[in-house]
């Protein structure tokens, strides 16, 4: 079983796992112990930008942080494929206008893997299967 992790889920799992719901933690751990957790490439950019803007303050540089979370979990990095890009552009606007959220959601839909997210907007989508 694979799941897609929203950017905040990746950060929370690393720095504040108590913020994850019990159901999210269960699915995260099950995927971690089986086929892996999909880490969308756009999440790398989001985390880097959060750190650069001091909206995410960590005592180590970005690359060290990413190396540590890669070692701690069975993350499978997923690039933006032409199919995911196309799907992200055609998802209804009920998803969100945020490009990163659209790409993460499209990855989830394209791979038919549930998205672990606390994002209310995404959780109410009819197109994206979410876990929280």
C-alpha cells in the first residue's frame, strides 16, 4: 500500500508527529512498512521556501533536514510527469488554486493512492481520496 503525503504531513511527521491524527499516523506507518510514502518533488520546493521565509525554522540546513527525513522513512520521490501536470491543470477548482496542492492532489489521483492531509479543502474534494 502506498500513500501520498502532503507537505505539512512530511514536516509534522519529522518535527511534531503528535499533530497527525491517529488515522493519518496508522496509514503513514503502514505505507512506511510496505510500499512506501510518496513524497512529491514539489514538496521539496515548498519546504525549502518555508525555511527560506522563516515560516519553518529548523536548526539545520534544508539539505541536511531532507537527508534526515529520507533516512528515517521509506519515502518514494515522485517527479511531475506529463500526465500529472495535465491532470493538475484539469482538476476542478474545488481542489484549490495553489499549484503545489494541485500537483500533490493530481499525483494522488493519478497513482490511485490516498492523500494524507489535514487540508480541509482537499479533504472535501470528490476527486481526491484523503486520509485524516
